[in-house]
C-alpha cells in the first residue's frame, strides 16, 4: 500500500526544516558535538545523507526490478558515516541536499504494486516492508534534526509528527507496561505488555504524562524525561533507540 499524501507532506516539511538549519551552520559548527555520543554534527548530517541515499536505492531497486539492501554491513555503514563526516563542509552539505532530493524522486516514482515486497537493511538481517520506508525516513529526519543541537528541538516537531512517532513506538518492546498521556494532544497510548494505540485496561500500568514532543524524545532514549511526570514517581526504563 502506498503512503498517504499527509505522510509525504510531513517528509517534505521535515526536509525543508532540516535544510534551513544546515544552511545556517558555520563550518566550525560541523565539527562540534551533537547530542549523540561520539558524533559531531557532521556525523549526524553524513548519516542523514547516507540514509536518504540508501532508502532511495532500495526504492529504485524495487521499482526497476533489481532489489537492493540498504547497507553492505553494519561496519560498512559506520565507516561510510565516518568517512563522509570528514570531507570538506561544502561537499558534505551538497551531498545531504542532493540526497533529500533523490529520496523524494525515488518515492514519487513508485507505483502502487512496488510497495508490496520487503527489503533487508543488511545482508542476513531482518527484513522490512517497503511501505515502512516513508515512516522510517520522516523519523530519521525529524529526530536527528533535533540531535544536531543547532537550535531546533523536539518542541518544534509538528503535532502530527509527534503523534505519528508515539503511535510507531508502541511496536517496540518495553520492560514494564505503561501508558503515555500527551497532555497537549488529549491522547493516550499504551506501551509494553498488551500495548497498542488504544489504551488497554487489562494491565495495571504507570502513567507518564507530558507533551507529545517530550514523550517522543524520551521514548527514543533521549534526555532524562524532562517535562514528564509519572504516577509511580520514577519513569519506566527506556532503552536507547
């Protein structure tokens, strides 16, 4: 099933917002730390460029009947990020800008039947449905944009993206069941045992409350739960994403 137009619009908006931030960075800013341990801002930008290229390659491969994986191996992915982060700033910036355009072109070239197959991230790894790619990409762009620590924060995520992120995070495993209440959206999600987008009353859960953006940031393993409260006093354990 092809992605709906609203999701495609979220991707375009996230790309435009990211480009504005990257356009405003000085050369020195590329070598300064990001919010991701061990990565400079240049590493984050390199990762976003390579991710867009990899996803575009997967989409194009399916479209022309020559399936491709995203990466040759986890090690090759990491090495490519390190190498691209070290090139001159103008080259890195240009690569990122070009990659966002190539991804959108590949997305727009897809036919309805192209979305049916699955693809591998790396050889022998788990496979994913092609239809998950738009969600994967918009999460990469919006979350890593905030990871740049360049003035843009999760609080600037559109409400629709924050809700989409909270929906998607219900699919992950959690050590303890809990409910998340987005006080600004008036919506709740359940996580952990019996989780789903609708809150289940079959399991006793702690309730974590806060804005959708603060909840999403915490659910991806970022920060210490700033802006959130929990009925148990302590926030549930969240693994890094």
